[in-house]
């Protein structure tokens, strides 16, 4: 899954009332996990 696809899936799952800073926090978390997984490989 590309980074763009991962973010789009995340946004689809979030409630409509989510704040932008909460979205950004979730995106940063996903990016950190993905980066760590890439380091393992």
C-alpha cells in the first residue's frame, strides 16, 4: 500500500467531526510505524 493510499484509508475511517490536528497525529503515527517496519526489512 502506498503512503497516499494509507492516508486515504485512515481519513475514511475517522469520524466526520475529527479535528485536523488529530488527523495529523494519526498520519504521523502511521508514518512512524511504516518507517520502523521498513527498517526491519
